[in-house]
């Protein structure tokens, strides 16, 4: 399954930036050793990150004989810091793509690598000191909160009762939540009944939703804020046999949910918002190709989060990815 | 089988300070009160929950809470045996996750070959229980024959089990095929005489656990080993075999919990069963079992497990406390209840 090498569909913006470079003949024949430091697969999303990183290694090493990609996964921030040292000392990398486990804790270790002349691309979780990075590639967390809010406000006709689930208390979750509530401020007739943490976990989401159902007699929509959590939410609603909930909005575009959306299997799943771990693939590819040509990346590159509906869902469906 | 034991025979065999103290009349009453500590805590908590939100006391909510307690509760019953015998098992959450994953993979694989979905589910359940027993046996062998500390053995398998699940799932989720899932889902969502199936299984497991612990020779040996392993050995108790069996009992309990867990979401992922080990151990200890082993009660464990899920249920049913502080509230309640039932040391 992993052996199937898929045709890469780069986002349009990336294409315009790099297509010309990619076609130019290789001049700098210097070997690029690219280290990739990412979190271990402990959640559907990080599972996707690991999958796409390995996919990028496979595709890029095949296409570029001058490139070596080393992928390291870490279970916590300290392990990741150690891996960065190992990548420097043992593997002698000259480019690094890092998905920091934690922003603050990894800033110093990444800066150390950067100071030794390694080209550093930081992915998703920004460092607290941005001078330690050459490029920053990230998903769009603001849009991740804003798009569902706008969609739900419209679908609910500007009024009704809504409950929300939150992930794990992090800056990333806060950004999404602030963007969501920011939009909802313009819709005073939509009442956000409560928002509890369910840790991006199916089981916790099941419990939280069960308790929401006990507590609130009329719920029109749920912002589950993650496709794993949406799974638990849907099961809890099914069990209660309640029919007042019209929409469950997940997020991130997990393949199971995209499939449900495409097939129209569940009337409560009408839209999603993309936050695909595939940006890991894009980041590695962009960095590797730029370094092979001796080019630089734009300092900041935000991969847009898009509204996924039934019409465009097939564009976001990757059946081979674990996420 | 010898007659029902009295405290006197137990204490002669165990010869522990705790056991002999318990026989003295003065501390008997105090002991009774301490036994009621967790129950008292639970009752107070329920009153608080009812005051904060009257929906707390609805039948639907009570059944929800008891049903979701079933997984941890069943594991905690097995854990009570292990802890009373002086052991510990940190791997149960990971073990449940791996059993869930392996069971789903098996059912998906044989689902295409076998016509009857009922047979597929039955085979899956048998497989889950066997796998649990097998994992437990492996723990038991490593701990008794291998002479490795249970903390280390199960810390090791905690990592091993979860890593293999993650490997099988490719970092994503393992999902049960729909046809099988439809047949299987009543095991979690179905009811018998108005009570959901998981609650029945939980009660039954606790009942059998309590009988085995208090009314059989095996149960007395478990307590004796936990009180004083050397003395038990001199009394010709087959310490290794008894200890090994406690891990097998726990493994089977994890298997039972997994059998109930899988039909709920029909999937297993790397987050399945995360921190269940701590919840199960906390249920046992909050319920009045000594972490150093030797004494404990299944009834206390059951109350402890219910208490833990009631806390988070109440927090979900109210918004008086910032969501950032939920874990703090849980911690405070656990410490208060532990204080209520603190044992004489």
C-alpha cells in the first residue's frame, strides 16, 4: 500500500513559486542531506504526518540521486531535541525540516542546528524565536476555526444552539477557538452553550457529547473541531436517538469523514475544513528541491485551509493515507 | 475446599501487623467507618452533582455514567487481585488497545470468509479473551519465573503493546467492517431488563471477583501473599502460581473490557485506552485497597471506579469551573476520598 507512489498535486501557490525552478537544469551538484524531525504517530493526524514524511522520502530520493532524507519521530520534546543533536553530529545534515513537538521547548535546540549553518524549515508549530528558522510552513489555524463558524452560522440561519468541543489546551487550539468565536460574535442569536476539552480523542468526545445531550434539551449543531472527535460525537447522538442535531462539523479532513461526506452517508456531515497532514510532504519537497538548486524558500508559507463540501470532497480524499 | 475462613485463620497464615490489628475489637469500628469512606465520598459527590444540575439524577445520565465506567471498572476488578497480591500492572491501557486492534483486524479478515456475522463476532470475542489471558500469562511468567519487578515488566509491555497497535494501524485507526459492526453493536448499546449490557457484565465480573477473593482458598492465598510473601511461602502456598494467576485474571478482565469497548466506536486508534492504567489503579486505591498489597475489597474498587467517572460527568454537566481546571478538581476529589478511607499505618 505504501509502495504505491502517488502523483503529487502541489497546491497552486506552491506551483507558481517553484515550477520554474524545478524545470531549470541542476547546477549545484552538492549533496543534500535532509533531516526530518516529527512527532511520533500517536493520533490520527500525527499518523498522517509520519505517513506523508515517509512518502516524501520515498518519492524524492527516487527522483533526486543527490538527496538523502532521514526521518526521525519523537514521542516527546526532549527526545526530539536529542534527535536534532544526533542528526547534526552523526548524520551531518545540511537541511532540516522540523515539526516541533512544542514551540517553546524546541526553539533553543533548533537554533543550535541553525547556527551551525543548516537550512531550517519549521512546520506547523512556530518557534518562539523566528530568527532560528529560514522558512516557516504552516496550516492555517485561523481559517480552521473561521470557516466552520461561517458555514455553521449560514446553515443555522443565524440562530440556534451550538455546542463545541476543543482539543488539547495549546496555542494551536486557542487560535482555532478564537477564530471561531470571533465569527460567532457577529451572530448574537447563535448561542454557544458550552465548549469542553475532549483531547482530539474519540472516546473523550463520546463522553463529553453524552453529557451535553443530558444537559441541553435542544442542540442544533455541533462543532466537533476534529474528525476523530466527530466520530465519538456521532456515536453519542446515535445512542441517544436525538434528532434535534442537524449538523456535526468535524475538521482536518480525515479519510473516513471525507468518504462519508462524498457518499452522503450521514445527513449530519455536510462539510469539512481541510488541514491535511499532507503539508508535511509539501514542506519536505519544497525544502529539498530548493536546496538542491541552492534556492531559498519564502520566509512564511501558509497552506490555506479550505472548505470541503460534497462537490470538491474527492480532491481531499487519500485512501492510502492512514489519516 | 476448607471452610469459610475467619479473620483468625487469615491472620495466622498472613501474620501481618495489619491483619492482626484488624482483629482487635477497638479498631473494628474505626475500620468499618473507613470502609464506608469511598461510599460516603460517592454519595456526597452525587448530592453535589444533583444540586449543580438536576439532570444529573436522571435515569439516562446514571445509566450513561455506569456504562462508561464498565471498561475501567472491569479492569479495576482484575487490578484489585494484582495489587492485593503485591503486584502492579501499568500496561492495561495499552493491552486493551492492542487487543481491540487485533480483534478488529481478525474479525475483518475472517468476515470475508465466514458467512455468519454472529460467528465472526463470537470468534472475535473468544480471541480477545484468549489474547488477554495470554498477555497476562506472559506478565506472570516474566515476574515470577523471570524475577523481574512487575513495575518494569509492565512498563515495558506498556510501550510494546501500544507500539504494535500503532504499527498495525499505520498511525491511524483500525475500523471494524460495517456488516460485522451492525451485529456487534448491541453488545455495547443493547439493554437487558432496562440495564445496558456493559453494566450487567460489570456487575457480574465484580460479583465473581468478590466471591473468588473472599470465599475461596485462592482468594485467601492472594491476600496472604500480599501481606507477607515469605510467610505464605513457608505455609506451603504456591506463591509463583498464585501470583501468575492474578495477572492472568487481570488479562482476562482487560479482554472482557475490550469486548465491550470495541462495539462502542467500532475502531481502535493509538489513543485508545490512553491512561486507563492510572484510572484503574486509582479506582482500586480510592476504593480502599492498599497499594502495598495484602488487603482490599472488590466493592470498594467498584465504588472507586464509579466515583472517578462521576467526577468528570459532573464537570461536563456544569460550567461553573473553568475547563482549564477540570484536572485539578479531579485531583482534589481523589485526594479527599483517599483521606476519608486512609488506612491505619
